[in-house]
């Protein structure tokens, strides 16, 4: 049953209040022109009709949000013109939501761009004392416009507006771990052609059947509003949502309950997998992140190739913006560039576990969204020395070490360190932890997130000590051919910065060490590949409802430019393997050549899980690429950065198309420029070539912009 009488009154009242300051279309806030997506219901209107918290009208009850959190993304300019506190402070947490709360999201666009915003509203239905299956119908009521002008109204012709396709809003309700579309799922909110007339409107979206207990979690129901549209000019964007009401109809008129009465939570105690049916919630997430693995090592991982890449999506231009374990993993946890999260190195005072702020991470975001979370493997260096056995926020299952192959300590779920002797191979031990967690989560019927981070194929300690393979793989890599790209032991490095040009040509002994190390890496990933197979098998019928991600924290140099290292600016350092399997959205054998970054992964996971980052982020969700690998409104360049303390200081670079520009804070301000289309192995530094002068100048400006994001 719809509450059309209420919406009719709302329309009438709103029409008379169009010039009210609550109605902000294209506004001038703080001397800045600001575009608004507005979903507004005036508290004074609702107050004349019913109490804000709850009124029982036969079997209908109307609620306002108890919390709301939003995110915004558009091109590469997200956040410009608005401070992090302005965006984060606009969110409203439980107990603070009022009629005049505004969930404000902003950025500055300097050219036409696709705008994407998202707000998740939480409604507390616990006072009804019902389960989700007792709901027979719900209606989400809101009002909004996409344009306005100097006046805080929706009828000004000065708004540059959206293109002819118009702005659109998608409405969804949380069902377990998934988002389900309401009816109608999408509405058109306005176009540039509407800007000379009043585009304000009220809308209803509904769900009238199919309810079960998974729509309520602890008495909370969540509704998500996602908006998108392409601007027709440059503008600042500001999204404001003052109030959105939810009308819930139940099969009977329940009496108010003094306390929440959610359905009992299932047990999370480990148990053997017995149910043949998939978990009704999800999607689940399994992230396998190796250590120092180059894309070429996938040639020796048949399970990853056949069960993830062939059945999913491979990204040929995947990069980590800092090619070192702690900075890279901190970016995976936070979705931020290194210059924002501050973890530049592996050890204090500029890096390691003590520098990273773990109060907000992919683990806490997913935990808040109802997920069970697990980490088995390497976290951030110095954890065992400075933080163990403390478990960071957001993690339910914790089996962590600082690395090693045979004979290692493991910190497990807050207990004292446990020693695993020389007969225990770490890749296998951690694999079994993951399988056990998946089995117990499936038995408990709860959505889960797994981060499996084996030490392989990292050096046994540091180079040149090669990785240690599992005993069963020893001697199986001795006959593998050597690797000799054109940049191997490069003959002329005089055009490179001093830390490269000062290196002598490698002799036979140095080359033999590299070959031994590389073969050790190949042998070490064999056990990882077997672990991937065991993990995929453990997922059983939930495999296709699980997002499986295979990635590495960084690459590694195998003698290119006379170098054997990982924390550098060359392609072999920053490029990583990345494959994602998720059949509901990804067709088998899909390939994308778009620039994707390790810091995009937490945003992708949060997007699919319906989780909300609680800190400003630099990454983007990869979901648009799943259905369209050539998605046009994607990044065309990216920043990479690292710090070589005591060597040449901080290094920043930008890759744009096939061009790559690098600048050093040390080394006397040395610069590098490569055209990778003609020089894929970065043999010829063309920084002083006149024909590239304008391109280099443009890249310098772009790099400066990226460093400030």
C-alpha cells in the first residue's frame, strides 16, 4: 500500500517553499558556485503529518534516517575545493541525525565530467519488534532537483547542467550482503535542457513483495541512492540530502517494543562444511596478495591462469603506486596514495606498522557492513616486534607474521606468539588457516572477506638469498631458461640518474646470482598456486558468489638496468599482476588495458559490499570496467612515488598513455622521460629531446596536480 496522500501533500507544500534555503540546486556557497543533487523532505511538512521517528497508521510506520554516509567520485579531481573535514563532517552518525542534517559531498571539475555520488541511509526499525519477513511493503520517499542558480532554488537558467542523457538516480535496498533494486530502480533527475524551468519533483520507489529476514540486520534497514550524470561544463559539485523518509508496511500492526528484537545471530564457531547450498548473502571476497611477484611469474601458476584469469578478468596495465611492501599494503588497506597515508618505507620513523593509522581501513568498512574478516599472512613490517599480539580494528580472524618460510612465529587472534618449526612451510600453514576460516564462515552463513598474504616469492631474507620453495618443489626449477630482456645488464646507463649510472656492468657471478634468485621465485610461487586451488575448492557452491582477486604488492628487477631491487620507478618495479574473477559481473576471458591501481581494490570491494569508506580516498571502484573493459570515463594517467632514504630521497612520476615522466628531489633534481611506445624497456632517457619539450612541460604540470590530491 503506497502513501500517495502523504506525497501529494508533500508536493503541494514543497511547491510553495521552492525558494526556501533548504532547496539548493546550483548554489553559491562560500563564494563558490556549487551544483547540488537534492533529495529533500522538509521536517516542518512531515511534522504536520506525523511524528518524525514513528507513527503507526494501521500497519504503516514512517522513519527518518538514523545515519547517512556518502562518497563522491568524478574523474581525477575528487576532493578539490573541499577539505576532507568538510566532506567527512557532513556525514551523520547514529544519534546525531536531525531534520536539517545535510550529507554533503563535493569536488571541483575543470571540464565536462561524469559525476558519481552515493549515499547510504540507515533506518532503525528495531522499535517495531519485527523480523524482515513480516514486512509486506516499503516506500522510499524523496524530493529533488538537478539544477538551480544564484538563488537557492531549482528554477534558474544559469546552471550549466547535465548533458542530454540527464542525471539519473539508482535506488537499492540492502539484502544481506547484496544490494537489490527498488521499483522503479532508476529515475531521470534532469538535463541541461531543463535549466530554464522548475525541475523540482517528488518521487516514490517501492518494494511490494519478497521480504525475508535478510533485509534487517540488528533491526537496521539500509537504502542506497547512487547518482550519475555527465556535466556540460566546468563547475563545483555539492550534493545535499536533508531528509529522506521510509514508509514500512507490516502484515499486522505490531506494538512498539522497548528494545530491539532482531533474529538471533548464527554461531561463528568453526565447524566442518556440511551444507551444499550457497550462502544467501554476499558477495564474499578472497584477496590473494603475493610478495614481490612480477607478472611474468604467472607463467608458472596454472591455477591462477586457468581458474581466475581464464574465468575472469586480467588487467594488463595494473600498477602499485609505490613499489615496496608496507607502503603498497597501506594503500590497499586505505585506498590512499602514500603521500596521504604517510607510510613511505618499511620501518619507523617513516614507515612500518607504527606509522599506519589502522582506525579506518577496508577491514573496518567491511566489518561495519556486516562482514566477517580474516587476514592470514604478512601485514605491515615490525608488527611482530612492536604490536603483537594486538589485533587491529576490524579483524575477526588474525594469523599474522613478518615473513619467513620455515621456522617462524605467528600471532594468532590476540594470543601469545606461536612458534612453527622448520617442518612447517608458511605458505601451506597460512593456506590451511584460510580454508578453515572459509569453512566456518560458510557453515555460519555469513558473508566474509579474506586477505591471504603469503611471504612468497620474497627473498629468504634479503637479496641475494633466494626464496625457499616447499620441499616438494625443490629441484623442479633448475632447468628453467634464463631471462634476458634488452634492458638486462644494460650496456649504456649514462643517461640514467646517478644511483643507476654509477653501477658497474654485472659480471658472471652477479648474473648467476640473479638467475638463481629468479628460479627460486618461480619455485616459491608453485605452492601459492596450489594454495589458490585449495582456497577455490573450499568455496564450494559459493565460488561464483565470491569476488576472487589475485595481485602482488609490487614487482622486482631481475637485472634490468644493472639493478636487482623493487623500490624504484621503472616498469619492472611498479607493474604487478592483477586478475579478478566474479561471474555475476565479469565474462570469462575479459581483458582491460586501462590504468588500474592497487589502491582501487579497497574501493572496488567496498562498492560491491555496500560498505562506506570513512576517510578520503584516492582510488576508484573497478566495477564499471567489469562490464565495459574500455569504459571511456576512466583515468588516463596516474601518480607513482617512493622514497629512497639516504640514497636519492623522494621520487615522483606520472605515467600518461605511453609517456612516463620522473623527477627526483635528490640527485640534483634529475629527470627522466620515456616514450614507452617506441622504447618499452626504458633504454633511452629523452628528457632533453626538443621534440618532446611541450609534452614534458605538460606532464610536469600534471604531476604537480597529482601530488596535491
